[in-house]
């Protein structure tokens, strides 16, 4: 599914994260391969490169921030990375997919389809739900706000911009059979919107692309992904554009 051919899990993830990796491998019907310890970042990344179509699983303890080794994996790797906190029991039930339907941030159009396909494959087939989220900035920039506070209406331009975002988001939903009640078009900055919606929905997995907005080649992970990872208490699957090729 979506190009994933094997799951490579860091050897020092712990039993809870290892169980998550095993369930993910089962849902995707691909083999589970133990890798080197997360402390050996370069070796682990080399193993992921050698394993064609790998999805790399690393662990973060609940309530803790990501380690420097984990950030290095996310920055230097080219394969999808599942950051697991080992909390999910069984298949994922509430999966939130952050999409960019008008590819405003330089990501390839096919990436959103890959994200939704992965989310659909990983969710619980009987009681799991996939939600689509697009955080819409009508202007090029909006200031950050206090959590839960509304943006002033004057900052949003009504009309064709919003309609275009809504139409593009609905097109993705229709293509993947996602009902309108599971489609969320939220005004505001995705750095705040993604954690807020994930909390509101009780998401146990967030799936998102890892694409830099700036165009600076060294910023491979992307400002949105970096900003939200330590603010999500659930598992996060970050997918590079190269994984969607």
C-alpha cells in the first residue's frame, strides 16, 4: 500500500512501540524488520535506505519531547517515519490526515493521495475513521493566537479563495470515499490547527507530509511538521515527497 514494502523498527523503541510496529506491518501486509538502535542514527538510516520501500518506526515516551536522535532521523531520512508514543491499542481508530489540496506549499499533488491511502490502510477496518484536515490561510500570513481563540474575521478574504480550497478538499474526500462529516476546513495556521483538531477528535494517529515551505534545501522536514510534532500526544506518520514518487 502506497509504496511501503517493509517496516523497519529501531531496536531500542521498547515493547509498546514494537507492538505498534508489528500491528502496522500486519495492517500493511509487509514484513517487520528489526533495525539498529535509535542511538545509532547513521546506521539506522543506512539500513532504511538499503531496505527498498521502508517505513521507519521510532519511539518517543509518552509525555516526553522528541530526542535529538529522533529529530536527526526525521531531518536526514528519506523514507516515511512513524513516530510512536506506544499509546495506541490495536489498530488506529481516529486517524487525522493533514492535506494541502491546492499544493500551496510546494508539495507534489500525489502526496495527498498517498497520505490518505496510508491512513485508510492503517485505521481499524471496522470502527476506524479517517478525517481530512486542511488549515486554510486566506492571506499569506496570520499571527499565532492563543489556543482556542478565534481569528478576527477581517483577516479572512471571503469569496473565490475559500471556495477553491473547499472544492479541492471535497475532491480529495470524494476520490477516497470520505464522508463530508469527516472533512474539516479550518481557518488559521496549521501549526496550531493540526494539534487543536487532533485533540478535539481524539486522534490516535496524525498523517502528514514533511515538506519545507521555504525552498531552502537544508530545511527538508518542513516548518509545519517541526512545529506540531512535540505538540501532539498521539502517533505521527511523516511522509516525504520522495516516498510518494
